[in-house]
C-alpha cells in the first residue's frame, strides 16, 4: 500500500532544540506509552533540556491497530519511498539517531517492565542498566529493524497492553529516563538488572486453547513442560529462560527462548563488549 503518511506527532518541550526523545505509539495498539507521552507533554515539568515527545504512528493509534501497512518496529532504518510505516521509520530515524531516546511499548506477557537493547549499539547497555527495570534483554539477531538500531536508544516494555497500569508504569519509566539524562532535576531510581539474550522463537502448534506453565526470566530445565495446547503438554529438550512468553500474545509463537548473559553490567562488558 502507498497510503499518505500521517506525520509523526512531535511536541517539543523545555529549553532549546530537542536533545532527548521520548517515543510512544510505535505500535498503535500499545496505548500505555501513548498515554504517558500525551500526559507528560502537557505536564508542568521543570525541564532542563529540550525534549521531543513523540507519538510515532498516530494513524495506527487512532485505528487501534499495531500497524497499517507493515510493522514500524521492524522497518528501521526506513525507506523514504517505501510503504507507510517504512516512510515513518525514515522520518523517526532522522529525529532519534543523534539523540538519546526512550521508546515505550506494551506486552501481553510481562507485568513488570523490562528493557530491550541491541548489542550493535554498545552504549545501550549502559543506558538500560541505569533504568529502573529488573531485566535487560539484548535482542541481537531477533526482531531486527527495531528502533534500537538507531543510535543511543532503549525500549521499555512497560506492562499489560492497553491498561492504565501500563500507562502509569510508562510515565514512571519516562520520568526516570528524563532524570537519568539530566532533562529533569532529581536522582533517578537505582537499578541492578540481570542481562539476557533473546534468541529462538518458540512455535505455537495449531489448537484452540493454550496455556503457559513457566515464568518469564526464570530458568526452565530440560524436560520441563513449558506450555500446553488443547491439554497436550509441550516439553523442552533444552534449558532456557523464557522471554515474552504468553498464551495469547502472539498468533504463531508463545514467545522466545533466552539465555542469561550476566548478573551485572561489569560482567556484560567482560563477556560481550571487550
């Protein structure tokens, strides 16, 4: 489709040109980040740096759809002559690539916020490690074409998709981020996350009813029944840490197999970044 591209919804607050970006609405059905962006851009914040508050895909938000032509968070760096979301990605990349960026998302699988980064941008580990989340996930090799390919950015999955709980969590994460980058006064909450790598998707066989029997980020030994389809258990041959696992979050997969990288940023630097 070659629809007319609805421009990014960008509001700049604070002194001078924007140096920091907060993004919601990359996926139009993940409304927690959109609500947070809209509330914060209208709030009386004592901003010390220019901040661009962005609703990335306003038409998809209005339609209540994840996207209209293609997945915006698989479209980076974008294509100015491509489909609707590819053109939006090209515009958004220009805005964020030289600015520290927070992108807010929602999920069906995880009530506690966690961060997603890409190891091709090593500084993202340092940024994510200072966010108030218990887990940081490197999605290198999986779900490529995300906003994390664009410079110093971090994604936060803020909680249950479409809920006020997620909107409140998104505001909390955004305010912590703005303190972290000295755009708001005050100290950000402290953090001490674990680090994981997200790898193979876990296929979902055809069926009517689905259950998940494991908990995201907790170790699953080989031989464990990790899910069931119509009452039939599915057993893993290999140990893994589940990431984004849920019964109904995706149509074709349960989630992803993950591996724990380290318990600290120092160990991540030793293992991956040196």
